[in-house]
C-alpha cells in the first residue's frame, strides 16, 4: 500500500510536468496496461487534487527559469555526446545511452548503409527565442509596473487635482 501512495504522489508531480496521464503514470511506476486507468483514478482523488494544487503553486514560478535555462542549454550546450554516438563503432548499451547528454539532439535515425544521422537543434534559433523571451519578460514586468503605478494612491490623488 505504501508503494502505491508513493507512486500516486510521483504521478501528481509527473502529470504536472508532462501533462500526459498515461506517460506520467508509467513513469510513476504503474504497469503500462493499467497506467491510464490508474492515472485517471489518481486525478479523481481529493488528496491528489490537493497535492497537484500545492505543487503547481511551487512549480509555476519556476517555469520561467526552466524555460530560460532550457533555451540556454540549446544555445550554448555542447554536442560531445551526440558526436560520440555518431562515431562509435558499436551501438552503446542502454545504460551508456541513458548517461549521454543528448539535450541538443532533435532527431536520431538510422540511414541506409548502417550509419546514424543525428540532427541538433538550431543554436541561432535558440538564441533568437532566448532574446524574445527575455524581452517579453522585460515588457511584461514593465507593463505590470505601469499598471501598478496607475493604481498607486499618488497617481489617483494627482488625477483629482485636475478636476
């Protein structure tokens, strides 16, 4: 019973992160054949609903930081592990593959003749998105500051002076 409770808590976190009931349930340790059902069942539980609400209050402010750091990894990260994968004589074992940093990889496929093709995310696009993102958050903060200034008692008092 204790393992199931841990799985349900993990499911709540993963559901918030992934947004996919089945995937979150499988990653939380539920068997694939009942994962979707267990995920739905978990979402119906009031304890899970409370936990999801609490977690979302903690996670939401961190999303901006996560987006920014993800864009930084795409723009400035290295491709050493992808190069290793392309030039290795033999396919690495699953445990070796799980240790590789393939964050910058957008696509991997086998090509005719036994080779491997690895496509990386476009660094320039990542930099442009980072620039847009930083500017949008600055604009958002400026807009919020402007609205707060309009709401301030000093501004409202000054408005009455012109009547």
